[in-house]
C-alpha cells in the first residue's frame, strides 16, 4: 500500500523503533524489499537517488513500476516511495511522477537559501499529501555523485528547518555514506542529543546506515532516530552472492546463465539483509 511516510515515522518515533529506507536500483531490489516487508509485517521506505532514477530511465518509470508491483504482489504493509537527496528540480520531477515522499537536500546551500527552498517545497508536498524530509549538516562520503564532508549539524539550524513544517529531518552526526573508514570516530551522540532536544517530537533520520555497529543504531533510536537509510550494504551482499554463483561456475551449468537464475542468489541476499535490518531497527510487526 503506497502511502506518505509521515504516519509510519511518527508511529516509529513514538514507539521507539525505526523504519528502514532501503534504496532501490532495479526490479530485483524493489521486489526483494517489498516481499520482505510484507513477510515481516513491517512498514518500509523505498529510497530512490537521482542517479538510480536516471538509471531506471526516469522517476516516471520508477513510480509506475513500484505502483504496479505493490499491487500485483498484494502488498498491504505501508510503503513510501521516497526521493533520496533530491535537488530542487528533482523534487518537482518526483512530485509529478507520483512519488509519495520527497527529500530536499539543501544542506549545501547557505541556511537562508535552504530555508527558502525548503519552505516552498513543504507547501508543494503537503498540498498533495506527500511527506518531506530536509537535511542540515552534510552527510559525509559520496552517493551517486552527491558528495558531503560529514559535518555535524548545528542544533539551532535543525530547529529552524524543523519549524518550517518538514515531516522528518536528517541531521549530520558524523555519519558517512558508503563503507566507514577504519579511523571513523563513530556517531556523535552529543550532537544527536542536542538536536533531539531542540526539535521536539520530530522523527530524525540517520543516513549512511551501512556498517554502523548495532549498539550505535540502538542508541540512535533511543535519541529520536525513526528512519535509517541503508544502501551500500544491500549492494555489497548482492555483489558477493553473485560473485559466488559465478565463481562456482553455476552460470555454466545447464541454464544457469538465465538471468532469473543468475540474479536469484543476489536477490535472496538482499532479502536476508533487509530482514536483518528490520529486526535490528524494531519495525517487524509494526505495519
Ligand atoms: P549507505 O549507502 O551508507 O547505507 O547510506 C545510505 C543512505 O544514507 C541513503 O541516503
């Protein structure tokens, strides 16, 4: 059931668990995530970066595929189709394409410009019943060409953006997209606690979910994080399972080269990873 992310995240915040945002790249990713959410009776957010949107030939294609798949698989758990790290123009494209949720990443703009653009997009999203995420303090690392330095957000700026009526807020707390370097210092819980104290009941978003130790995830949830984004980890397990299949020579046995067989181990690996994360985040049975 395609819905905005507002209600599922308000419930998660109140219930002290988090909903996973899993980024999609193609049909296999989408199907694996939807089926796992349904099996575990968990709400879920499908994240689409601008790069992944382009790869899938545009947001219109993505929205059509997700809507049709949601229907044909008989998915009854709440599913939000969400633009990840959207540009100003990207937000408008996704609104038009039929997404149910958008993220406007204005974190690289001066705060006044972030405020002006976020205000405009909050109105657009809410008039159409969509949810909207904003960001303060860039998330480190690189995702699909979007590069951030990994700053910690200023709690005052978080309050300023939260007060514009966004539905959930991504605040940089030392998190980084992709695999964490060996010398990573961990999440800044000091920053998270300060942001949480400023923004009331606003669900907070933790980007860069890949590789964050379980105990830091649990602590972040206790401090107001209600949405956790995972992308790279699904890519890594998909690649590894596919490598094992090919290295075992299975693509050369019988009709093992059939894409439905070749991609099956990766598909199952994504399902297992999404299940592991939903259990860790506490969203199982919360649909
Ligand atoms: P990872 O790729 O590090 O899991 O980050 C995902 C993310 O934050 C998407 O916005």
